[in-house]
């Protein structure tokens, strides 16, 4: 009650200062009148009475001041006055203020940007209710050498029916479909889901309803739930779309719902959800097709859920029929086990390590910025030393002076923070627009209240940090020295330089750490660029995808004929040197299956390790620029004849037969009941999992198969690979679309891009780290050099008299210059030594983002230190030339 | 201030103001005058302390104030006791009585 009154009265007094003042003046004057009247009543003359009343009251102004001085709002007023004073002083030195604010803005802006990325990507929960309960159902299978197996339909049904740990279980996979009958045929991305998908996420369509078990059965009507964006783009957001039937891959499909605008899933772009419509009765045991997700019952831990999954895995073989040709023992020996992860972990992956390296980098940049501004403040405080001493001598308490100095730096900090926030916002917008880094959850990144709080906190902390340096030097409760010596610029004492030299040393050390960091990233990048990806001149390769639904082209041979016809049209386009087809582009596919070799019979009942499969057309290897190490390419005759032939990668050939040439004529197959297929060629290794990963062993099969237990016996969705110098041009794109349309007008061209974008994406993380570290390192170097320049130059100006004396006594210019260069070099050498030690400790944390370079790479350290010392020598030499230009007569006469 | 018998005992001014106002609203000078009169001139109140005390007591929520006309037609700031001020007065009075009687006892036993 009383506190509330204190607050409201105080605020009222603050807001209506004049009225409050008037009130007090009136009251005092009334008091005087009454008092006078009382004295008159006692018999004094009016004049005497007034004098007596004034005597009794004392100093009127003093009384009014005392009355006014009560209340917390007066403290605020003094503080505001101090702030105004600080702001005025900063305005008086716009150069200093601008330099400090910009330096800080850079440091704070970078830190804020990276912080909001870390916060949005790593910390923020996924955008579903109680998202911490969501898990990705992955598996391990040590028997086939993988710890990241997806889920099979058989396991999905088993889990749905038998689990004790989950609220809901669902399966999803991403694919594409062709929508016809609306406008141009359009190839859209589709999320194929089981009916538990939206319930698992606890998401309701914003319009219409979710899938039911009937929608999800092969006997129900085909149904679709549209994404908000696609609904708006194709149907203008018309709610009457519900119940309408659209043709998807030639099948009439009823629209039953529209997703909320905010709905996203695993960073997958998609236009609609379609039900998987699996037939429980005919699903075979080995049917790994999809990704599994589930929502844990509340109170169930990941470990308990894993135990539950482990319990259910052996149930599947009892309920589902074994695939023809597979052996029960073989399935058992894959030793499938649970590998459950939180859905967020599954999405975010290991980007955290990169982000923390970046956070460390910008943290160091911020520290350097602080040191730099601290240095500027020191110089300023030095200039004000006399003023401060006089004020202290006149009775200003040291707390009061300290408060003033701190307010000034806090003001700088806040101004820097505000500018930095703007920079961070701009940087994040740029990042979102160009997306060089391909971060997970990119669309969720933004500056929210937590990032704002972080910015405010680091701005104030930075302000206090560098503000304390001059306070510690000048506002300690001992000030008389300043008065004694301040007026005359005698030769500066060592003490006065120490603080600045320490700051410069710190800056140099931090700059060296960042330089070493960027050096290591440059070496990493070089190493990555040196890796031959398994294709060549990716900038000259254009790619696009088409999918041929069975409702449009029924027979498998017709599919191949259509694909070949398109390929021929593409080859005829001006400037096209080579073209081919493949089911998945390099670095984009991950379809893994076991592979048997005739002369390397696996032990009875065991399944051989899984290999990466690709389906390809004649000419693909040439178009993508993959070298044929041995043997030959396949032919169209073999493709149409479903000939039992295949190509393999060099590493697989060496693993099994030690020599690529020895592999030719060997026989392989994908299952025990398959035909044997002859290896007719060996292609060079492809870094299919990314440049920094080992090249997986690969097998290339023709597009159409006979007696085949592997994936898809005819390939209906193919990526075209077109080698031409015109890659990436709009003209080529138009001609490609015409080529496709001239063969079949209802086929849609999708996902047009050059192979280079695919390649760059695999370097994206390394480039992001490199660019940021290089910027930070460059800035750090620049700030450090400016600092050294400033210190030496200041020292020259302070020691003018000494220089004069030295020159007068016969010192040469060279000797005087050397004196100052030595000073600058000594400071930076000590800084560099500390920097090397710090770098050795800190760069170990970078290990995870480095590639084929040691964190203690001697070359990088040597180059960074040498470069830094050279630059430091230069930065000290420039100002020291001023010393040599000192005229001894002038310098001595000045005093 | 140096005259004997005119000093207010530290901390009693607030109580005396509250007590005076418990009889009814009054302006500053009147309050001071009243304290002097009732105490038969034992307490002479310093006007500066008095005016400052009003600020404090009002902020504490024990007094309300209002500009009104006096009997002789002049504008004056009248103070009145709030409910929490009344409670405060009870507490202070009780405290004072306890202390005063304790001191009286001490003086008796010594004498």
C-alpha cells in the first residue's frame, strides 16, 4: 500500500515537477504569512513581524530544497542529469563516440546474431505441443554395419499394436507426385504419412479433418490434406476446396483438410499430405521404407521407450511373412535394435558443434571490441585526469566520479548494443534470404525476447567491463597525485602506460587465436576442395527431375521409352555435350541395400553389409563426369533387354577383388533369389555422404530389372544430368521444359538446379565457419593494429620532451624510431605468445569442424604469428616516424 | 534552538503531528502553533523540520493533503489523518507510553 503510494506519488512528482515545486513554494510562503500574522498579533510592526518570521524559518531556499529532497524520484533525477551530462560529453567528441559505438556494435551485433541462431536452432522447442515427448524411431543393425536404419512397415504395425510406451506411432516419407487437371501439370513434393501422423504431432488441420484409419487403408477413398501455402497458391485460399477431387498421379483424390499456416515438419518443403494406405495383410517383413515418429506417454523416458521397442522388435517376424527369397536367419542376423532419438536431435543433428565454435569466435571478437573501447576510454580519462583531480579536491566523492565514468561507458554500451541489434537483424535477414549455411530450422530463426535480453545483458556487461578500467585507474579513493603532476607533461611514467599495454596485449592475443582459427579453416577448406567428389566441373552440369506416374504411362518398357525419348531431345539442345539419367543425384540419395557376390559367399544365414544403390542410364557417368576406371558403360540395348549387368565403385572393387580390373566379369546380386548380375564396369568413388565423409561403396544398376528383389524394378522418377556450358541459364531451362513437353505434355519438370549447388551445399558448413572466422580474424587484426598504432602514437606525443632531449644529446633518428617500434613489438610479442598458448587450448574445441588438418597445425601457427608480428611492427613503425620528426628546439621550448 | 526545554526528542515530532491532526484537519502553521500551545511552550517546533516532516508523512500514506481556504479567506494546504495514519498514531502512542513509563520507573528506583 505504502510502496504503491511511494511509487505513484514519486512518478507524479517526476511527471509534474513544476506543479510539485509550486506546491512547496506556496506552502512555505503561506507558512511565512501565517507566522508573520502571528507576530503582528503579538504586537510587532508588519516589517518586524516578517523579519521575525523569516528568522524563525531560516533560509527559505534551504527549507524548500529539503522538502523537495525527500523521495526516491530525486535519485532518479540526479541519475538522469548525470546521463545527460555523459551524453553531452560524448556529443562533444563525436569521433570518439562514433568509433566506440561502431566497434561495440560490431562485437555485440555478431554475438547477438549467433546467439539468436543458437537459441532458435538448439534451444527452442519444436513448434508442436509438448514437443519434448516426440521421438524419431531409428534403428541400429550391427549385422549389416549400420547404426542408422529407418523403419519398416512391419515394425510400424508391430509398434502401433503392441507398444506400452507411446501415445501414438506414425510413419512418414517424402516423395513427389504429379497434379494434373488444375493448370499446367505440376510436380509437387508430398509427405506420405500414416493416419497417426498429425495426432502424434498433436496438430489439427485449420480446415477440415485429419486422416482416419479408413483414409489410411487401401480400400478407402484417396484423400489429401493440403499445405496452407499450396492451398493459397492453387485455390486462392478458397474453403470450398474441401470435398473437391483433384487428380494426383492420375487418381481422383478428395481434399479433406488444410494444414495451419505455421505448420512445418523436419524442414521438408511439401505441398500436401497423402495417406500411405498400406495393406496390413500383405506387408512383408523386410519393408524398410520410411521414417518413424512417436509421441511418448507422459512420464515415459527415452530409455524406457527404447526398452519397449527392443521388446517388440522380435515380434515382427512372427506376424509378417518373410519376403520371398529372404532367409529368417538372415533377418535375425541383421540384429536390429532400437536407436531412439528426440525428434529435435534428429532435426538439428550436429550443427551445434559448429554453432558453438562460431559463438566462441564472436565472443572473442566482442572481447577485442571491449578492449579497444576500453583503450579509447583510458586515453580520454588520461586527458581528463586533471579535471577529475580538481573535482575530487573540491569534494566530489570518488563514488560520484566513478558513477559518472561508468555511466558514460554504459551509455556507449547501450548505444553500441542498439546499433548491434540492428546489424544482427540485418545479418539474419541476409542469411535467411540467401541461406548460405542451410541451417536446420532456418525459418524459425529470429530475434525474440530472449535474444533481446541477451543483447541488453552483454551491452551492459561490456559497458561495465571497459568502463571499470578507467574507473580503477582514476576514480580510486586516491587522487592527489593527479594534481601534482598532471599539469606538466613530464616524461610519462611507466605506470601510466601499463594498463594500455596490457589491453593491447590482450587484443593481440585474442586476434592471434582468431587468426589461427581462420587459418585452420582455410586449410580445412583447401583440403575439402582437394577432395575429388566423384564428378567433375559441377558448374557445367544442369539437373532436373521428372516422375512418370503409372496412370499416365503404364508399361515399364513405355516408361523407359519415354525417359529415353526425353533424353534424346535434351541431347539435341544446342550446347549440350552429354546427358544421362539417375534415380538420385550425387550427394542426395541414401538408398542402402545388402549386396551378395558369387565368389564371396557370406556365412550361412548372415546378410552381407549394405551398399549404396543407384539406378542409372547409359551416358550418366559421362555426363556427371565420373571416370570409368575399368570395363565399360551399359548400353540401351542392355537397358531394354533388362540384362543382368551392373557397375560398381572403385572402393567396392578393391575391397572384394583388390583390383578394379579383377572385378570385371564377377557376379553380384541383391537377394538370395535374385539372378546373378555381371559387373561390366568400375566407376571412380563418389563422396555421396558429403565431401568430408568417406566415399560409400556403390552399385549402379540399370533402370529396368528382371527378377529383382531390390528397390523399384523400373525407375519412374529420374534426375536428368545435362553437361553443357549453358548450365544455370534461363534459356536452357526453357528449352529443357520444351524438350520434356514435346515428349509428354503432362509431365512436370521439377527441381531444376546445377550440380554445383549440390556440391556447394556439402561445403556450406565449412564455408560458413570459414567466412565468419575470417571476418572475425580480420576485424580482430585490424582492431589490434589500430590499438598498437594508438598506443605507440600516444606514447610518442607524451614523450615529446624526452625525444627532444635525446635528439639534442645526439641520438639519431633511427635510434629514436627503434625505441618506439621496440615498445610496440614487445607488447605484441608478449600478446602473441599468450595467444599461441590460448590458441593451442581453444582450437582443440574446433576439432569437429576441421578436416584433415590438426588443431595444432604448425604451419598455420607460424603463418598467423609471423603475419601478426609483421603487421604489428608496421603499426608501430608508422607513428614512431613522428618521433623522428620532432624538432628538439621546439620540443624543449614548449614547456 | 539552544533555548532550554525547546528541543524535540528525536522521533517524537511525527507522533505529535499525527496526534494534533487526530482532532481534525489543519494547515502547517496551525499544527506547529498547536504543538507549542498544548505543550505550554515546552516544545518549540523548527518550521523547516515541520514542513519536511509533512512531505515524509504524506509519502508514507499517513497524511492526506488538500488546498482549502482558511477562516480568514486565504488558500492553505490542509493536512488530515488517513486511516493508516490513525493506526500509526496508536502504535506510536503505545510505544511512547511503554518507554516513558519504563524511564519513569528507572528514575524512581535510582532516586
